[in-house]
C-alpha cells in the first residue's frame, strides 16, 4: 500500500473537512454539537498550529484519504490531550490505516509529554469504538474538558 502519513498543511483543510463531514453523514451522526457543525473543522491547519497539538494527514497514492491527531482541549488536565477528528474515506477503511493514525497520534502525544489521552465519540461509530477499546481506551461516566461537542454521548480515557 502506497500510503504516507504527514503533518497537515493549509491546502488540506477543504479535503479533510469534506472527509469528516461525509463520514458523519454516512453513519447518521451529522448533527449539531459535533465536529459536523464545528466551524474549526474547516480550518484544521490553523487550529492545530498550536503548541501541544498535531494533526496527521494520511495520503494514499497521492490522495488525501483521512486524518487524525491530538489536541490540548480546553478544560482538560494539563497532562491530558484529546484524540480528535479521526476519520477515513470509506475506500481505505479496514486496511489498518486508522490504527496507524491512532498509533502515530499516541506516540506523538507521549513524546510531547502527555500522560493521558481522552476522546469523545458517538454510538453510531461502532467500528471506531471497538478500535479505541483495543487500544486500551476505557469508558468514562461523563465528559472531561470543554470541547463544546455536546452531541457526543460517549467518552473514553487511556493512560499513555
């Protein structure tokens, strides 16, 4: 598989926002209070140009097919980041690329010095939830931090 993973660039904004919104629509999770309506979804390069954050783009044969990263979400403890905006195009799912993006995000977050990684998700994203559990993310009774994503009803945490 001719796939590369690299840091996001400004010219990736439109295509990754489209991949994210198309995936949420595909799974019936395109609702307010999620990244679907979050205006930062259209400017991920700018959002992740912040200390303590990184967003990785996956390219297959030169085409952007997905992405994911970590972010110091407001309100989280200083030693905790959030695994965010982990989405893939349908044609590339099931190839292990999602796991590779999660591994890359976890390794980079650990290298930065984070001790824990949090995430928010939705019941509709069953395959992703199973993957997160395999990585050792455990369910929490409620949200952490102030992501503003009130449409997410599942929360998980992993010690790095």
